[in-house]
C-alpha cells in the first residue's frame, strides 16, 4: 500500500471511532436525563393570611442511571385542583449517578387570582397539587441542552 492510502485509511478510522464515541456519549447522556424522576415529596402550608397563603413544596429529583446529570434546571406551572396558581423553578443542580436531591420551592397564592375551589381546598386542608413543566440538562460534555417534559401530583390531606 502506498503511504497516501495508509494515511487516508487511518484518518477515516479515527473519524469513525470519534463519531462512535460522541454518538454513544450523546445517547447515554440523553437517556440518563430522560430517566430522571421529578416527584413532590411534601407540601407544607407555611402561612395562611386573609388574602393569600404560602406553600412550601419539597421536590425530589432522582437520577437512577449510572451517569451523572449536570446543570439540570426545571420550570413548571403549579396547579391546585387543576387550577393554575403560580409558577416555580429549580435552578442549576447536578445529581450524581444513583442518587437524588431535594429542592424547596415557596409559592405564594393570592386568593383573588384563583378559583373558589382552590381557596376552599386549602382552607379544608384537602387538595391535589400538580407540577407540570420541563426539565433541561446539559449533555455531550455540556455542549448541548436537552429538554424533557414532566408532570407530578401529590395530595395534601
């Protein structure tokens, strides 16, 4: 074989190996992000006023995969008894493999902005709280952001 052919074959082999490595890394990172679980661990009524109430929502983010999740963020709508009551978010958080982290979100609900059923449910201490949103994380060595939708509900009784 000529020297030029050997160099060409070597370059093609290197390109194929690198493409395979990057493809595998991307696929593994995206799968890890999609397997993350966002759940509501607890809901606590912090304060009940005449015109508002404050809730503390404790969110658990679990990474069951063998790979770390880096720079995970989440933005979500908060609903009580299927009525929109506010927005929440989780800032950048990294979760090592096979672990979980808790985040607290405080939301203030103004009674004038929600349906009477929401106010009655909070006053009675019996309601369903739902988070509906998107979680985003960095993949492929932090070069690409991937987003996945989530929905989680917990009853407050």
